[in-house]
């Protein structure tokens, strides 16, 4: 009889758990009903209270950006008295009639000087004047102020007097009581958003506090076993809870009061307890993650238990897993877990509710017409929103997609806006004219546009420009993408590191009419591996490559097509396709991370990145990281500053410290 292997109890339980999870995933429910964005928004707004919250009294120091809950009526005049607008002399205007340089009118001076904060004691009588400072109280009898520049100080019978050389009209250089704000006047109306100007008006009326619409309190929860609070140690497979911080900040920007509840593990009991506490304490609840209805996604189940789900599934990309609900009359939004998806759906569906409850007006959508230079593929059946960066074009701005995906934390921060691709379109073709909805306060076009391959040393050069107040936009689209952008005139400089297969020379073969080659620096490309991998130490790069190719268990990590490093890799492999060849990340860092985390055994990357990840490095050859310069842009101030920074010794020293060699060094 053949012996049977019986797994140990712990292993058997773990295997059973895994199989159960697989079965749950295989039969997981679909979204309740995937609806359009318009329908999702309509359902949510129909079922939630959009009226401003009741008022609360706050001090002026806390009133900035708040919304008035009621009209404000002035209880005093502003100014509260007739006030001099210039330094000069208060007098009767009738006494100045006919005054000129050749025929001045003389006035005796009263024996007082009126300064701010002091009431006058003497009346101004015919032929007399009183010295007065700007802001002083106009004395009884006076109906005008003459500027000191239009008078001469003289003596008459041993007493001070003035000769007035210009006639003045009644009321000249006087602000009368209540001329700015009249007692009983409504100075600010309900629903007014308070800026520094309005706060100044309230202070002028003597108000130390004001009644404003209460900010809605919004609970912020994150879910996932993988989440670690920022500042904690990051174990394998874990990520920092960026969504909690992003959403809390976005709530504050929208006019709400974020109340962080932290990150919860994938434990239904703990998460339900947290949501109940959040609902009891706050006006709204925003939760990110756990909404896709997968085996480990709990949020939707808890929401359906506690209240009514209005929407679960929206025909959007990103943002399909969005869940909107109402529990005990309070709005609840369960956002997708990926940062870009979470913040996009927050702004589209949650922020308008927060603004309404805070008494703020809806944000006005701003859009501009743009040219789209590259083809953007899309998924049929879902309206897609594509985040873009804008650069100046010949006739209108040019929009480049930020292709980092919905899991990228930086996508929203680097985007100027987004464009829409209709649900019935499978792509937006290159050369299309489209409209981009702007995000936030988009600044003017950058002083310098750099598009192509990225390098950490490039940050050093651009940092030197930033010190001079110049703004640079970098769009990492690979060397070949940079060449195309430079040819189209969409950038000032294109960083490249492409070797000519025929000559072995870097970058010179990329020159075209209208482009010049500016030398940058050399960086060493090499074979990277883990230091504890006994197959490679002591070898040259060529020998290490032969060892790797000869071992079918040795897994490589490649680079993306169009990258300069990919061209080098394909030359080295000479048509070989080792295990892992199809794994093609887009950066040196991703290659190093894959090797360091044992998801691959070797790759090709630059020396500075290998050092950063503690990897072994076997040099292959130096590569030239240079710049294609669009000649027509050479004289632009930012371009000239960039070229000067490339040769600045302090900048060059920082580049050397990164393990690279500036050109000419």
C-alpha cells in the first residue's frame, strides 16, 4: 500500500483557510448595480441633507473661510466720527474762497493739535484753523481740511498763523461719520464666505466673534491588514496608510472638520465597532478600502447591515468600486482603496456634500481646450477620467497623461487636471483636441519643461533652478518618448540615454534638424544581485550574465520598451529570453526593489540605485545621460539657467556624490 502524506494540524488548518478564501473569491457577489456617474450623484443628493448645518459662534481669529449663518448688522457708524483724511489744518471752507499762490488767505492757529485718539477741545471760528493729523476728529465749526503742502507757516502779532494758497471745497479731505458703514446697515449677509476683507469689516464694527455655519464633522477610516500608520515600521507586504492623511486633508479643503479614526484590520467585528463609533460622533463617515466585494472586503457588508446602500458600483475609471449609503440619516461613502481612485471619487461625490453642509457654494468647474499628442487607450463601457499634466503648445496647452495608475499616491499631486473619455470610446486618438477640467488653483505654465528619461541627478540640476525661483515641469516618458516630444516641440529639453546599436555611441544618432545635443553626465550601468546570492560574487558582469542565463531557476527583471536600459539589455541578451524577461518595470528603482525583495534574482540598473538598495553591483559600461535641446528654446531664461547649472561646480560636485561623472570632469 502506498503511504499517504498527512499534513500537520496547523498546516492543514492554513490550507483549509486558503481553500475557503479561494472558494469565496470564486463565488463573490458582483456589484449591486453598476450605474453611471450622473445616476450615482443623483441618488446620493436625493437621499442626503444638503442644507447648511446650524450656526455656532467663533472668534474672528477662527472665522477665516467660514460661512456666515445670519446677517450681520452694524451697531455703530464707521468711521464713528468725522475724520481727517490728510495731515493739515481743519477750517471753514468759506474762508478759503479766492485763495491762491499770489493771494493767500491767512488763518490764526488755535492752540491745540488734534491727533488720533483724542477729542478736540476748541471750536473753529471764522478766520481760525486747527492743526490736525490724519485720522483726527474734525472739530466743531470746521467743514474741510487743507493739506499742509498747500500752506505756509507764518507769524501774526507774535502768534502762529498759516497762509492758505489754495481754496478748498466743503467736505474736502473729510470722511464723515457712517460714510463707510452706517449704523443699522446690513454689512454682511448670510451665506457670505469670510475672507480677510470681511473679517476686517467685522472688526471695524467692533465684533470680536461671529455666528458661522458649523463645519460638518467627517469621520475618516481606512481598512486593510496591510496598512501601517505613518511613522511605524514597514514590514514586508505592508504599506503606509496614505489614504487616511489624503482624505483628511481633502475634507478640510472642502470645508469640513476631519475626525481621524485610524486604520482597521480586515476584521468585521472591529470595523463594525469603529463605524458605529464614527456614526455616533460625526455628521458623515468616509471610509477607504474594502468596497470591491472580494473575499476580504468587509466594508460593504457592514454598511448594508447598518443602513441603506444607494450606490455600489459606478461606471467610472478610476472609481468603479465606489459605495454610497445613508445610515441613520448620515451620508456614508466607502471609497476605493487605491489613492488616486479614492481622492478622485472623493472630489466627485463627497466634497460637494461637505461644501453644502458647510454652507459653501459649489465649486465652479473650470476647463480649458487642449491638444492631446499621444493615443490614450480606454475601456469600453466605463467613462474614463485621465489625469494629465499641461505644457505650453503653439496654439493651446498640450495635455500629457500621467500614466502612474490609480494605485499611485503622487498622481493627483502632479496633475493639472483631467480629461474624459466617453464610455463608448475605446481610445482617444493622438492629435485629438479635447477639454481638460482643471484641478485646484493651477499655476501658470512652467518656466522649463523636461520630458524623457528620469535620473536622480536631474533633481540636483532642477533644484538649482528652484533656488532661483524658476518652476520646472518634468514628465518621465522614457528616452524614446522624450525624443518624440522634442521633435514635436513640446518640451525644452529631453533627457536621453540611448546607445546606437551600430556604433555603440550614446545619443548622437538621435539628432534631428532643430535639435542639439547637450552633454550631461555618465552613470555606470551594471548587473545587480543580492549580496547573499553565491552565484555571482567574484565574477565579471559578463560571467555573471552567463551564469544567470545558464540557470533556468535564475529569474531576471527586465525594463520597459523604449527605455535606454532596455536597449542595452537586449544587446546583452542577444535574442535570449530568460525567465522573467516579460517582467518590465519602468524604473531603475523598481528593478532594484524586485531583486532586493527576492521577486527576481538579477537585473540591469545604475550603480547609485544598487547602492541605495544594498545590492551587489558588477559594472558593465558607462552610459551617457544627455539632453536633446530644442534649438528654438535655447535663449529662454530658464533654458539658459539650466545649461549654466549643468556646468556649475557646486552642482557638479553634488552629481559626483551620487556616483556619476559630469561631462568634462
